[in-house]
């Protein structure tokens, strides 16, 4: 189905699928001219970077973002520099930035190199895991002289996660199948940030070790995995209730899977689970609400 192919492109390729095997390490410092002031005109080259900058109180300093930067809502009104996977270097330069924050992914490395050769201060960060998100927040905070705000932000998220972990300590972890596409069926494997979110919400990934990060699987594998909860991020802009109805109809063909037999099939808003950003805990909460519908969050 075309709609689910689009979901795979927007949700999975968003951060990981296309580049996971090239995953770099975290990178760092900005090179500035001697005596240069701290950043007052910032261009953000990815939606989660935009969220970080706004969370650090730098929204007024952001002069341009990628076309997919939709949170906070006011970020969408900023001038666009193209999509994060197909940036427009002329639009970036046109923003007259004194700092360009990029993701260290293949699609942006060439851009970053070109901008640096032109004398534009760039900061590339790697955000593939929860820990790297925290390090990226701290790195951006240091580069923009918002160290205190960065520390407060990271500590707040960590505190929320630890509180949830304490509330779920004595509970058995339900086996979760995270669906990113139905036709053909493709799910989140263990070496993904989605797996981290599932575990932080108190669950365990029903899929064992796989060659691919987001492997295609068949009905036999779903049955063998003894799946207790099925979670599907909704397609952006679609009707949540209708997509849930479609999910129930799709999974009805596997009535002996515990999640299907017990009605534990959930379609959730993808907004906070499709990217690693300062809204990390909200994403974890939305998953926990599926795993523990009576008392998610303790």
C-alpha cells in the first residue's frame, strides 16, 4: 500500500534505515574566528535539532530550518532550507548564519564540508541513540553559551525516565512488536532507538537479533515471537481512529497471537516517537500507555 510505503519513508528513513550501517560517532566543536561573538543567527538542518534549539531558548536566534521542522509550531514559519535529507546550500547561506547545526549523516556531510570551506561555522552532531541525544543537547548548549539550560533540560528528561523506571521495576516486561510498515510487514529490530524507547517504557522487543535494523518479517515469525502488544505509529495527517480500525482488520488474520486475541493493538500519534528530541519522555509515555493502559507512568 502506498500510504504505508510513505510511512516507512517518513518515519524509518527519517533517522536510521538508510544510514544505519554507516553510523558515525558523536562529533563536536565549532571553529570560529578569533573574537567572534556567540551565535545570534542559527540555521537548523533537521527537525530534532530545531526542537533542541527551541528547548534551549534559542527560538528567536533560529533564522531558518528544514521544511520538515514542525515543532514547536512556530518553527514551521521560519524560512526553509530544504529537507534534512536534501538541503539547499544557497538557502542556508542566504540566512547569513553565524552557526549552522547539522546532523552527522551522509546526506549532510558533503554540505557541512562545503560550508566549512566557505568559512561558515558548522556544528555537526550525531543523534542515533538516547545517550547521543543527551550529548548533542550538551554540545549545542556549549556552542551557543546555553550550558545551564542544556544541563537543566537533560537532567529533567533523565529524572522523568528514572521515575518511570522505578514505578515499573517489579513488573514483567510485555513482548512488543513495533510495526513501521504492514505491506510488506516491517518492524523495528533491537539495534534501534525505537528498541530503547520500548525498553524505557517497560517492555521488551518481541523480535530477536536481526541482520537489518528494521527487518521485513512474515506471519510465522510474528506467531513464534509470542507478541503480547502491537504498536503502530500512525501515518502523519491521517485519522487515528480509522487507522486503528484498519490495523485491527489487518491483524485479525492472526487470531492466535496473544496481542490480537487480547485486543492489545495500538495505533499512536507518531509525533514524539519518530525522532530523538527533547520530547523524548513524552514519546516514552505514549508507549508506556500502551503497555500499561491502566496506570502508565506510575
